[in-house]
C-alpha cells in the first residue's frame, strides 16, 4: 500500500511544473485567451516531450504509460490553465483506445500521439453535442451519448458551429454528424477522460487556493493581514479540504483505471462529481478573498474560475456523476435524467 | 502508487479476520444496565488482550503487538467492519499509552502500561475545564509541590469515563509566573481518593458518558509526572494528536457501515428513485470514500516523512461533517418516525452533534489548518 507517486511519476510532475511555469505564464494565458488562439509553440513542445501520446501504446507511437501519468500532466495543465488542445486530444485517444476497433486504433492513434491529426470528444444531447472542445481544429470527433451509438465523425462530415463560452482559454463548438460506429467499451474511455478532467480541476483548485492564501497574507485591512480574520482564514482552510478531497479522488480514479478497472466507474464519477464542485467552489471562494480586484478582467483569477466552471460541465456535470454513484451504490437506474 | 495490499499485509488482514470471526462477542445485548454494558466492553477488551490484539501498534516490549502503521490501520478497519464493540479502555489504548510510550520513564512504562492492556486500570482524560475548553493552555487547576507529592486543586469537566477510571491524564498549572503554555505539567492522578469527586453529566442523548471532576487537595506522587515539570503542553499535544489521527481508520469504516444502513433505509422507504435522495447518497458515498482515501494517503505521508501531509489535519474535521450529514439524512428519510427514540438512528443523530466539539472543535481545527498548514497569520 503506497498512496504516492513513484520516482518516474514524480519526475514527470516536476518537469511539467517547471516547463509550464516558464512557458505557460499567466501573460501567455491572457494573450491566447484574448486572441482566441492557442500558442502553437507550447503545443509543439508538449508533443516533443511525448505528452500527447503519454498513455498510448508504443505500437501506435505513444509512450505506453498509464492514466496516472496522464492525470499528473492534467493536474499541472490545470494549475497553469494552459491554453492547448491537450485534453480534448487525449480524451479522443482514450475513446479510440478503449472503444475503437483494431483498424480504427491503427488509423487514428498515431495522429493523436504525434499531434498531427488530433481528435476530440463530445457528449450527445438530443442529436448534437453542445459543448465540444477544440472541434474546429480536430481531424476527427468522437460522439457518444446515452442511447446513442458511439461513433467517429471525420471533420469533413461533421457540422461544427463555433460557440463562445466563458472559458476563453479554449475553443468550443456544437457538433453533430454521422460516422463510423465504434465497437468497444465507450464507458471505459469516458471514465478515463473524466479522471483526466478531474485532475485539471484539482490543479485549478490548487492554484486558486495558493493565490488566495498569498493574497490573504499580503493584503492588510484594519491594520492586519486579512488572513488573520477567520472569515478569510476558514475559507482558505475549506479550500484545502476540498482541493485535497478532489486530489485523493482523482488519484484513486487514475490508479483504478490502470490497475483495478472494475472500480473505475465509481471512482471516475466520484472524482468528476467532487472535483467539479470543488473546482467551482474553491475558485469562487478565492475570488471572494481577493475582493474587488478579483472581479476585474485585469486579475488572472478569472481564467481559473472559468476553466473550472467549464470543466465542471464537460463529460457530465456533478449531478449526473453523483446520480451514477448513487446507482452504483445500489439505488438502481434513475427515472429523471441528470445532465 | 500501489493501492493494493502486499502479500504480508494481506496475510495479516486474514489473520485479523479469522481471529475476530472466531472471537466476536456478538452485538451488545439489549436492555443491559450501564454497569453490565461496561462489563461487556471490559470482557471484550480482555479477550482482545488474550489474543494479543490490545495495543496492536504498541511496541512488543510493552506488551503490544509491534504492528506496523499499515497493520494497525488494517486491524482498526477490520474491527470496525466486524461491528465489534470498542474496547473499554479506549482512551488509554489510543491516547494515554502512546503518550506514555513517547514521554514516560522506563519505570512509568513498566508500572502503567500492562494494566491498560488488561483493562484492569481504566484511564480518563482531564484536560478541559469550565473556563478552558478550546483555550486549553489557559487552564487553572493548580498543582503545588509538597515534599514528594504534588497537591492538586481545581475543576475538570466533560471527563469521559471518569466514573470508571483509576487514572486521570491530568494537565495542571505548576507555574503561574511564566507564559501560559510553559507553566503546565502532565500528571497521572489516582482517581481513587476522597479528594477527587466525580459527578456525572447527562448528555443530550440521555446517557452520561462524561463527568465533572471536583479536585480538592488531591495528592499525586512526584513519580507520576509525565515528561517533566513544565512540559505539560508538549505532552498534552501528543495526546491530542493521537486523539485526532489514531482513530481515522475505525471511523471511516463506521461511516461506510452507516452509509450501508442509510441505503437500506432509502430502499425500505421506497425512495430509490427520488432525485434529491440520489444526489445526497451520491455525495455522501463520495465523501466517505474520500475520507478513506485520505486516511491512507496520510499514512503514506507518515511512513515517508514521519508526519502526515496536509490532509492529515483534515480527517477529523471531514469525518465530523460527513457523520453529521449522514445522521441528519437518516432523520429526513424517516419522516414522522424520525423523532421517536425506538431506533438507533435517532440516538446516533443526537450523538453526532458532539463530533464537531469533542477532541477539538471544527473551528479550532480550521484555525490549525490555516495557521500551520497554510501559514496564515494568527489573530492576536
Ligand atoms: C462528548 C464529549 C466528550 C468529551 N470528552 C472529553 C474528555 O474526556 N476530556 C476532556 O478533557 N475534554 C473532553 N471534552 C471536551 C472538549 O474537548 C471541549 O468541549 C472542546 O475542546 C471545546 O471546549 P468548550 O466546550 O469549552 O467550548 P469553547 O472552547 O468555549 O467553544 C465554544 C465555541 O466557540 C468556538 N471557539 C472557541 N475558540 C475559538 C477560536 N479561537 N476561534 C474560533 N472559534 C472558537 C468553538 O469552536 C465553539 O464553537 C469532551 C467533549 C464532548 C462533547
């Protein structure tokens, strides 16, 4: 029993932290967000580091590591709110790996691993997927939904309508279209993508908490640092409780994906439900600690807040995942569907 | 990262399971008098001791099993999962013994540790006073040196099991000239003397687990000072750390058991399809799992660095939140039956109100997290 990363995993984490600290500073996030584009140079470097194929088998050009390693990268990418198609591409890779046929894997995974032909994933609601990240730049889109066949839609066959969202650090679109059926286990891919998303949310929470704590030590009102007031300090303590909770659930989901897949459905939904709430609550609470400055466009906090809120609604919101946990806990199927 | 048990750990768990299933005393019989209830728990502890399972984490030389941290955690999980009663001398086993092992002299360990294990000598914890709860270091009970003895006068309150206890872990002021944390000394006080009067305090559950102590010139021999005169604060912190961390593995399993009962209750009431009910079950299930995961994470941290990581200070706080939410939920589910006292749920619901007070209030735990983990300034 050892609930900690091994040396290799630790070095992946520290490399990612250092790389993103120098290449994905808030100035860069702001520049990309306001310009409505990604930084091609960072994305290229991420590919050169082997990130895009981190969990993809070597035969398809990946590094053949696990979901735990993917979770490690995602947490750091959330911490830095890096604008990149990393997550959407990884989610598509996970879907192809777990739901695709051998032929589909051979055809699509090399492009995902090399970043040369990226994919993305959308969840269908009434015939179209309302919130698909990075669809406009993708070469294929995996569409899945309860009661729908999971399918691969080539970019050329898809109807892609750009949508502006609160999260300027990424690009979104509504997508619909028909394509080729995927024969495998879509849930196994989606659950792993949820673990990755929960990791991003954990990273956002961690960063927002650190910013709040730092500000609370610095900012003085009534001749004292505001962090001396319990209205503020207890908020910060609660941020830690929620961030650590999200982290524990996320790491567990990553580990279950790699080593105990029978526990993955519950683990992934617990992580996604808890981290979605934590991501929102911690970033919103951090804004409160910052006072007026936290509400300005000038301040960097809103990038985290908006990324976290948006992640919370991708691949099923907290209510949808909580309901699934209740089902797995023994309550059977729902009558009223959550979104 | 490896969240599975090693073959050795698995073998240890199997051994615990086998022993418990052969020796389980069964559910506490209903309608026992308070004395017989207590006797039931004393007998159970003796049985644990005979099997070598009292003081699992204590070193072998002091009669313990010398189990590793993981083994102790597994033992506490299994014991809770079997729904066996707690051992009678729980305060001494979980807090007093480890404090003595850390700070006591060899003579003290030889004298006091064995009768803890056999439940021959029950311990209680005399920290809180009417004027000193969260601000423990402000306590006023006074100890004055008189020859080879200390003479103690003062009042303690909320003293759990004082009415069964032979020894009291007593923190008293031995020097009022120095800063409040420095003038304290940790004693073992003999409860069997006229000068210590125990008066039961009834709790909102109707039970009387805890008491008031009136101490009027009680005598404590100098050899019963633990950790040196003036070091009482540091020794007391050891006791409190053990109180807040040691029980986590039993507690998280108890949460799981309660959660299972709540899910059964949802089904009995035909509420499985109610979306609000499902949301709450989903949430409580998740939170209980997170509590379990963080308990294991904390253990990994202790093994690697000698100390729990930040999550270590969150466990007791998180547990009290979840246990209160779960027990409140049982009341909601039972509708008009809820206030009736013919169900254990009602008792547990009331008892849970103490969770965020006993062993350090949630507000104090948040202060500790803010100041020690996050490094925020103190309000002073
Ligand atoms: C069931 C039970 C069993 C117990 N058993 C024992 C025992 O065996 N031995 C023993 O010594 N004690 C025992 N206690 C006592 C327990 O440790 C104290 O009740 C606890 O430390 C709080 O002290 P208090 O009751 O005086 O409340 P107070 O300290 O007066 O607190 C009252 C309220 O003020 C808040 N507060 C106080 N200070 C601050 C602050 N700085 N910042 C923010 N909020 C603050 C508290 O959080 C609380 O909400 C037991 C208590 C219970 C409920």
